C-alpha cells in the first residue's frame, strides 16, 4: 500500500495519527494531496464548519473552548483548526491555543490542529478548507475554524466556513474599526463576550446600529431570528448574500460559561437556514463556485510554473534587467501555453 | 485619444489627476489596466520601493511622515502607498493616515494613495506593486509602502518592496510575537521607535537576540553594517536570501525627529547593496520571478474563469449537491483547457 493510501485508510478508520499526517500533507501541499482530498470528499459531506473570529483580546480561544465543551456535551465529534498569525517561514505554529485548550486534548473525540499561515500557492483559505475537509472525513460533525480577524487572507478564511461568528468585547479599541467594517459583512452571528464588563450593552447597541446602517438588520437575540422580513444586504464579494437571514447580536461571558447554549442555538439556526431556504442553498452553490475558482487558480499556476519553469527564469532575468516589462512577459507565457 | 491613452499621457506629463485615475484603474483592475502598466514600465525603472511595517501603535505613520520630510529635504520626489486593513467590501479606505500626513498634502512632489484591501483576484500584493509602478512612472524616486504587519497578505506586500523596514516600539505587547516571527525574516532594517520610552534598549537587545537566533546577525547601527561576514539566513520563501546583508537594529524617536537621518542612511545602504552586490542582484531577479508568477496566476485565472464561466457554474452546482468532488471538477476544467 502506498503512503497516501495508508493515510487515506487510516483517516477513514479514525486513526488520529493518520489524521495528523493527512493534515500535514494537505497543509504543506505534498504530492498526492489532491488525490487524497478527492478520495476523502464523499466522507466529508454534511459536516458543519464554523468560522470564529475577533480581534486579539476578545476571548476567542476561551469561547471556542466553551463551544467545544457544549458540542461534546451533545455528543458531537469536534475539530478545531486554529489559524495563527505566525510565521510563513518558520513552518511552526504557536502553542498558546493548545495550552488554553488542554482540557480537550485528552478527548479522543476532539481533534485540534494549528495552521501556520504559510505562503502556499493557494493561500491560507485554500489550505484551511482542505484541512477542514480532512477533519470532516475523519468524522468531525463540527469544525471550528478560529482566526484572527485582521487581514485580507483572514477574511477569506471566513468565507470557507458555513457559519461565521464574530466576537466583540467591550472596550476592544478603535484601532479595529476598520477591521470591523469588513467583519460586519462577514458575520452570520455576532456575540459580545465579557458581557459582565462595563460597556457591553453599548457595544451591542453600537453593533446593532452599524448592522442597521449597512442594511444588515441585527436582531436582539435568538428570539429575534424568526419572523422578520428579508434585509437588503449589499455585497460586492459574493453573489449569494445573507438575504433572508437576520444577523443576531448576542451576549455571553465565556469565562463563566454564560450565554453559550443560546449562542450555539443561534449558530445552529443559521446552519439550518443554509440547508433549508432557497437563499441559503444559493449561498452554498456560491461557496462551491468560489472553492472551484480558488482551486483552479492554484492548480493552474502549479501546472504552468512547472511546465514553463525555465522560460519563467529567463524572462525574470530580462525583466530585472529592465529589457522587458512583466506584463509583456506574462503574455509571452500565456502564448506559449496556447492561452491567448 | 482613448481614455487609457489619455491617462497614460497624463501620468507621463506629471498630471496628478491622471495619476490618481491610473491608480484607480490599476487598483480596481479595469479593462486596459495591463496595457497601461506595460506602457508605463520603462518610465518606472530605477525607483526605490520601501516597505514599512509594524504593529498598530508603534508609530508607523509618524515615522513614514518623517521619512517623507527627509526625502523631500533631499529634493526627492516621493509617493506613499498606505495599505489599510479596511473593508474588502466597502471599497473605501480610512482617512486616518491622510490626516496625519496633511503636512505633505500640499506638496506637489508628494503623492499619497490609500489602498483598500480588496478581494481582487491578484491579491493585495499584486495591486500594491502595480500602484507603486504607476507612481514610479509619475516620477516618484522613492515609494513608501506602509502596511499593517499582521496577516499573510501583508507579509506578501513586503516582498514587493526592495527594502523592508520593520518598526518596533517598547512595550508593544506579546500578542504580536507571532507576527514578529514572520517579520524577522522579512526585515532588511529594524528600528525601535519611541526610543525615549523605558524598555527601548531591551527591545532592541531582544531583537538582536532573535536575529542572532535565526541566523540573521543584527548589527548595532549603521556603523555595524560594513565589514562583517555573511550571515547564513534560512529562508523557505525566496531562493535569493539576504545573505551578505546584516540586518541593522536602529533606534529613533519619530515624534521628535531623532535618528531619522541615520535610519534613512541605513535604508540607502541596503538599496545600494541590492544594486551592487551579486547576492543583491540575485534577489532582484528572484523578485522579478515572483512578480511574474503572481501576474501569471492572476491572468491565468481571469482567462479561464472567463472562458469557462458556464462550465464552472454547472460544476459548482454539482459539487454543492455532493455529486462531484471539487478536485475532480478542477481536473475537468483543466482538461477542457487542454492543460492536463
């Protein structure tokens, strides 16, 4: 049996070591990783991917850890993909999240994987999706994807998830207003963590105000989810929007396990909306389309860079000497591939 | 005269409105933007691109503003490209940097451009390079590219620059250790800003220690640049490394204009090293190669997505229903394009 097939069989058999190896194959784009992913695909269907984001200090890891705990209490198999802002060079990932989550490390029904944000051809969102797929094939019913909510790539990671939870906390600072603007459009559910601190109510109020401003009508809790009309939601990035889904703004205190059950309920309502409503279905198709385009982009450049390696090297030499502009050089490359 | 040609003529004539329009064409990937860039290329040669990065609060904008001031005192034409962590959806960029830099707005030899981090096909680093090229063709001898130092995309922006300056400040917090790990490998010059605050010396010491640990021997100032042996520098992202260049760690107080002249001197030494040493030359070729690959990737997916739009939509439909895995779907697409 080849190494790839061994890994495949191991993942399907639920062997944690094989799962770890498969994650690494995929994360590092080893030869054969696409075949592995294709073989795992049918087994990965039906899993629910939740993106969890928020600025440093809002309590992402604590909240993630609580969600794991509640999902485990409901006897669901869970995976966590922690996307760290660590080095694209080091190949390593921070241990911080692991330490904070050590309660779950001993549980054989929980798999935790840290991703370094590498400079992979396909980008971080590509790798995250593929690792989540491996973990789904292993049998994770829910995959929690935790990411820092700053940076373009991180926003793209959120688009990989079915449901995106954005965490805020009172007094998280103005530096992050800009990030918020992006997050506002990404969020399917908002939660204000540390709701026992002063300013929590006004933070929630502020969020609702911003949601109303951008046309994404925020509810005031899970109870406010049903029965409202569709909110017009401008979106330039996806054709299928959240139309018909009202983004709720909840509150919780992750540290004291308060409000987590309600939060999980709201998240589940979103997932069921995705599966049952027509707009939810359209969003799923759009998500697949985006994945195809991203995958196509990665494969294409891999194929062409491999095929035309020496031509690229020669052209780069000429461009760096100023003899040729890079735009003309790329036309030449496309021409050689019969694509112009 | 076509609109593109009018813009081209305007940029070459130094018309600021035409420059603004060209930046927008490029940033938003209008039809004809590649032809415009190709036409501008020969005029953009020789310009020096400096990437400036650091966590929020280290004083990036103040320091950038000081560098502009010193460069202007040396009678150089300067452009600033501010890459904001703002919404990929909103299409807008923050005014913060503009306000802080208002002293330079009235100067016709300074051009300031804010980029929103859009979800463009080619990615933020692609757009940044192209905007910098427009500004170089306008006649900017130095282009300062200011970016938040967190996130994969932001690290890639740094690779666009010839020289990368990483700013630290005392007490900037441990949350950013991870980002530092990536920045450590990106930096050509380090500076500890706010050197009048307690902890500045130990921050510089800490940096030098980390540089030594990773094999990038840090000097102790511009005086330490010359005469040292080459430092081995592990790098997984670029073939041509900083070998032969010792990364200096300087100090400054941007607010009080202290240490800026020395900093600019160190940055200039790096640029001249790039042009005169063999390893510097190799790095320039590698930079061109990276640009070609990035451009190729963008063009390729644009060509294929356009050509195969309806096929992609059909396949996405099937993938979302679980009838087909996305990896097989992409093989089908590549097959239709005659690429497998």
